[in-house]
């Protein structure tokens, strides 16, 4: 059941039809069918925002940036931006990166007190000679750029942290059974990829990282090649799950390379997941979740995860839908 792919249409088709009509006037739309995909079903709203940008003929870079800003600002999303769960010391530290069709990249790691980490990452990309800024340096840069310092903790995230303090156990390991029982997933990083009317790809990834991590811990999400990779000739991929495992296999780059050598997006995502199994063995891999999504240059998409219940949100001219990823276990 969990391995069966099913498609659930969420969005109303009427607005989608309106978009289809509005793109008929664009000669490029005959060749290129724009698409947006994101990790996790909760990011349907983020996809809509990104889709709006594409329908306004804005580039994929603008789409993914505007898209990931949606969960970053949402206090109820406890894995990204404002309201994201803190580290073990009660501090929210954010990681984000962004990559465009020209190979331009920017990332921030362990950024504190700024809601839109993706915007700071974009600033690093567009306004500095660097590609990564970390911690205090990232904050200093953000403030210089006019970003406002904010308290990223919410009542809900503080309550969750205080509850966690009762045991203070950090355990990112899980099991198929635990995942099956849980209503919500414990990984909700947004990784978003878009293909625009010009046929260009871009991606962005944003997270508050693993809840209750050590202060200063950085996962895969802001690491170009691990949490996100875009090659405009081939395709793009992004990741979620236990970042340490994604970094171990350079997940997103591995997937783009697999597509380069002929695999479909789904096969490529599967091959990255299998690489971790080859490296760490089945027993270990049965206890960690990693999930990937990918899109190729022609707008074909795919996803795959180690454990069940990983989902991909898709928005294209047909409408908005959620795909249940196949999983190895
Ligand atoms: N990949 C993120 C990290 O390790 C966490 C997640 O996807 O939930 O920081």
C-alpha cells in the first residue's frame, strides 16, 4: 500500500484552467510546461505562491524564493523559519540555500533571529563574492542588508522545547512502525524546485534543522550538492530527512548525476537512497528517514524515500496534487 503511487488532487481545477488559458498567449509555453515541486504535502500553499510567479512569467529563481518564504513566515510550520523548533539550548538556528540556472549559489547556516533565511541566502548569492555565510557573520550581513531582527520562538515551539527538556533525549532514529503510527512527520524542511517558461530550473531549500540538535549543528539543507542541486542542462534535486545521512551521499548532486547518465527522476532518487543502504547497511537505514524529489529538464518529476510516508507536492498546469513517494522499506 505504501509503495503504491497515488495521486490526490487538492487544488481546485478552475483556477488551474485559468492559468492554462493565460499561458496560451506565450509562444514558449508550447515547448516548456512550467512546474513546481516541493518536499512534503504541507507545502502545497508554497507551491501555489511559486506557481503565481511562474504564471506572471517570472523566472524560476523568483518562484522558488517566493515559494519557500511561505512556510518561513508560517508560525505553525515547526520545521522552517518563524516557529521552527529550536536547538537543545532553546535557540532557533536556520539553514537555507538557493541555486539558479546559471550555477549561481548562496547559502546561510546557523542563522539566528531572521525569518527569511532564504532571502539572506539569495543576498549572499547576489551581493557578495561568497557562496556561504555562517552564524554571526550571516546575521551581520543580514542586518547590513536591512533585515530586521526577530524572535523566532513561538508559544508552541517553546512549549514543545520545554516538554523535550524533561528527557533531553536527542534521537533522530525512527522505525517504519513509528512512522506508520505517527500522524505528522518529524521532517518538514522545504526543498522546492521550479522549471519556468524559458525552460530554466532553479531551487531553494529552507529549514530550522533537526529539532533539539546541538547548538551550531548544520545539516544538509544549506549545503549545495547535499540538500539542493541544479544543473540547467539536466535537472534538479532536493532533499529532506536526517541531514547527516543526506550529506554522507551528497544526495542531490548524486541524483542529478544519475539523471545525467539516463535515469528518470524517480530512478535517480531511488539510486541515491540505495547508495546510503550500500554504505551503511539495511539495519541502520531501517531507522533513518531520507527523502528526495527531482525534476528533469523536460519537467518530468520523481521522488523516493527510505521509509514510508514521504510526500511530494506538485503544481503544474493540470493543478495541484500530492504524490506519495515509494519507499525502500
Ligand atoms: N534535512 C534537515 C536537516 O537535517 C531536516 C529535515 O529535513 O527535517 O537539517
